[in-house]
């Protein structure tokens, strides 16, 4: 049986054409030293944990190991499973089923649970064998992803300047993360699809009510984000997904650790949530399915 690191090496070697050099934008190939290297000699090594680091400079971020471990715990508890299944259904609906190995990228993948679940489901229930690539600016998130899901290519990279080849991906996922329209257009195939998940007004509303009652942050509107998406991509479908999920005990602490909503909340309001014992939490999002014009 192959070791995890060998699975990763073989995967990146086979699909190295998906990448372009972060420094000079030339194509990259896998060499015998376990690195991606371009024709100008710019070299990016495979980390021992099983991911490629493609950042040219370190970027500070609030998204740390504690946040991603909590997100992972909630994903494993099924918190996002209804949303994930909606994404799988939409991918199956719009992806050309004649593509034997569709390239699927999660741009802003965090700790990888969402992409891994989608790849697993498509592989198990269709003849297609998707190639998954997860990109995130946080090394902590990518480290967890590489640890848990070695059958996917993971890379630390900046969404504002993606080290990925033009017109390489059949499906692009962008879930709760920044939207870079020019880069997303560039890496998406002409007949590819993009699925963007955006919070709706009810998303984690129970937390907003406690954290920001009677303040400007009590309500949320996604109008500008939706309008920006529609300006750059042709809308194939819009689907709102709303459900409630009961969280108990430590899961409430994981929710607080996971969400940026807690970053500006008063400590006493955070304690109100973690001391609840159990809460029904609302997931309320819209999925925008788009294609190139």
C-alpha cells in the first residue's frame, strides 16, 4: 500500500499542468526532487505534510489552526452536509458527464472537508473520477486538509494571484470566501461552471441576535456580492438553501471558534452562546451557479 506522501507525489506529478509558476507564470513540471519547477528554475517543494507552498510572501490571517479544527469538527458532525449535497447535485446537473476526469477546484478551501466530501460523493456515484485541488491562503487550513485527505492536491496560495494555468478547471467552488472574478474567469474552462456560496440574511442568525443586538451588525445583506457575481458570470441557476441544525455542548464552542462573527463580539456575549448547552442554528445561503459569457 502506498504511503500518503507517495499518493500526493503521484497525484501532483500526473496533474502538474494545472499549475503555473507564481513568479514568472510559466508552466510547471514535477521533478525527481519532489518539487514543482518551471523552465526558469523557480522551484516549489512538496512539504512533508503533503502540500505545495506557492506563496511568494507570508500573509497574516485570522484563520488559524484552532478555527479550522473547529470547522472540521462541525463538518464531521454534519453541520454543512445538506449544503454539500446541494452542491453535489448542482455539479452533477451542469457538469458534462462525458468528461472522464473533471478538474474541480475549491478556491478558499479552508481545511478541505467540503471539497473532500464532494469528490468522494461524485467518485462513488458517477463513472467520473474527479481530480480535486484545494487552494487557501492559510497554511494551517491546508496542513489539516493534507493530513486528512491525501487523495486531493492541496496548495497554499493567494486567491488574488492564483498559481494555476489558464482554462484548466471544469468546476470552481467558492464557498464563504472572497470572490476574485478575473482570476476565476482565467482558470475556468470556457464551458466550465462556477458555484459560489454566499450567506443569506438568516445565516447564523441566532449568533447575530446575541452578539450584535441593536447594532449595525445585527443584520446582513449580500446584495453587493450577488450583484458583482452577476456582472461577471452568466447565471445558470440560483438556489437558496435553508435549514436548522442542533448543536450541543462542545459543538457550540466549535461554532464560536469557527465563525468570524465572533471576532467583534463582547466576551460576555460569547459566553452566553457557549453556556447554552444546545441551540438550533440556522444555515441560510444562496448558491449561484454561473458560466462564462
